[in-house]
C-alpha cells in the first residue's frame, strides 16, 4: 500500500493547465524516481505531494485516505519533507542554526546549544561533510550547502522524503555519499521520491519509476524495466541515440593566447592557445581552479599574466573590458550570478548589451524584437511575460546563452553549460555550442561531466591544484582525464 499518492491530479495556473490527470504512488521502503524534461511538470507534482501547492482537481492520498494540506508545515507534521533544488537556507545563520531553525532544542527556558552542536556534528558526519557547525552558511560552497539541506531533512522524523535534484551541485564523491544515505533511508522504511537529470543515478538507485512529458505521466512501473536509453527516449518522445553532434572543426586564426596567467589563491602559470572554430574543453576535480582561472581571465577576479586577443595585448580588470574585446563568460551559476529571477525575459536578455537599445532613451520595441529572435533562435519556451524565476532550468539556461550571445562575442567561455537541465535540453545545448564554433567563434567549455567534455571538445586541458597537468586530443578517454586530474600522469600535446 502507498504511504503518499496522487490520484488523477490536475493543476492550473490561471487558464493554463500544467498537470493533466497525474497518478503517482510512493511506497514505504522504496525509492521512486520521477524524471522528465524541464517543464514536464515534475516540480509542480512534487510541490503538491509536499503541501506547497494544492491540486486544482484530483486527490492527495495519505495512507490511502484523502488529505488536504493547507501548507508545507501541515505536510511536515505528517512526516513529509522536501529538499528543494533551490537552497532554502538562512545565509547569515550558522550551519547549526539552519539545521535547528524552528526546531531548537531547549534545556528549561534556554537553548541547549551543546546538544544542538553535537547533533549537528553527528548529522554532518553521516554525510561525510567536514564543515564546522558554527560556519556561516553564506561562506559555504554550493555542494556543502546541499549537504546542510540534506542534514535538515535527516533531523526530522520523515516518512516521505521528496528530493528535487539533490545531486545537481555535488561532486561524484559527494553524490556517492548521498546515494548511500538514500539507501539507508530506504532500509529504514522511508518512502523516497528522487528526481535527477542524471539517468545513471536513476538507474543505480530507483526501485520504481515515473516518466512525465508535457504535464502527463507517459510511463510508470518498476525501474528495472527501463535502461537509460529507453528512459531518455520516453522523456523527450523521440530517439536520443546521437546525444553529441559531430565534431566538424576547421580551426582558423589564433583568437586567444594566454601565458603565465595567475589567479592568486586559485591557479598559477596557466598557458594555452585557442583558435577560431575550436571547442577547448577544461576538466578537473572540484577545487582544481578551473572556474576561478577563467573568471580571472574574464575580469571577474584579480589576475596577472600575458593575454593576447587576436594577437593584440589585452589588459582585463573588469568583465566589461573583456566584453569590449569580444570575450564573454557564461557563468555556471545562472540563478544568482547570471540572471535576475525577479525580472522578465526582455530585461534579462538585453541587460548585458543595453547600449544597443539606447539612444538616450531605452527602445523597448527593439528589445521586444530582440526577444522574438532569441526565443526563435534558442528555442526558449514559456510565456514571454513570465518572471525568469518561473521558467524551467533549461529555459533559464537558454536565456542565459541568448543574453551572452547578444553581445556578439568572438570568444566564449561557457562554465557548466548543462548543469541541472534535462537530457533533451542538453542535446540542444550541445548542438548550439558546436554551431557557435562552426560560425567561427572560439569556445571554451568548462565541465565536471567528463563525457560532456569528451563529446564536445576538440582538445581538452586537465587541471589539478591550480595548474594544467595535461592536454588531450579529441580521442581522449575518461581514464586519461582521471589520471591527469589525480596527478597520476602528466602529458601535454602541442597546441
């Protein structure tokens, strides 16, 4: 018997129905994976299960009986917890304060701080997280913040745990720790709803599987009946055998030359060249200095070194200087550093290139026409009048691409291009990146997914401890990348 279920549930926002007769049942001691493209209806389904939104029609069943949650607090009181994809943390409080916020332990009229500190340490130890309980959350990395969110959920007496993309910002090692915790919860009898765009994780952890497309359930059953290829096809409604486009590359003139680039505290003596029409991959473990190196190159961090753009010396102390030289950086963190979630599509699209739309006064008509082109060129889906924060992750990423390309850069650094987006949108991103290279632009792709770097790049730089340990060609393998990233091997091919 299910502990929590939806029966023929629909959900509308105004005149638009986003869920259509959804059935899903979560059983004790089983992991139920929910997958689908961005915009398929997964988040709305999870929010209804966890009491964040009511259904427009249909029933929520708890232990087989209809129930109506007026708030997520009522759902939590019934043992239903949700870990959100977007962090739900008080940034200026400590780890310990966040974990016990609203659930503080007391000794008489006073807070029992020693008990909360010890319990926090115990929870973090279970997650193999070495963060100190008294660290302020704003100083943590995204992966450590995710571990704090998970620790909050472990503190509760949870019968049902809903996990929305819990591994999106985790390393492979951290993901392995998380999956061990999920298995432990399953053994303890917890019903777990697990969503992920990483189908290998779904295959490894799920007992049951539901696949959604366009607000409907298109397949449900035991997860063992579906391999990753079949999952991908069902999600997008088409064959997904060719995930990466062919590498058709005819490198042209040298676009970027870097020598002795040093970003204090993160990397040193970085050197490489990049040509027009080329995709250069950058791989390495978390902490290798990949992101910080290219943030320094693009004026987002203090850096020193010799940088030449199309043969001319370039001094870059600010991202606007980089943009004026034809160099743009597409951030890995679209939600806090790339987009204004409380603004509309038009405002976000043109923000980086406002000079193109202003002659003393802002030409909103020209902005709207630019948005028309961006929607068509980048296949941005969703209501054009919506706030960007209400778009799916994949459509936010497409908008970030469109915003960056509106400045017409000739050299583009793309950091984690497909983090947190579904396989169908990933395929679109890969086609877009190769298209940009075919147009004669010089592209850098930084990614923690080795198959992504291998599938996209013409050459791959591997970093470790702030240095380049090797360079591989288009025939690179995961094994070769791992050896360089771990310092087991060092090799460099001519540029």
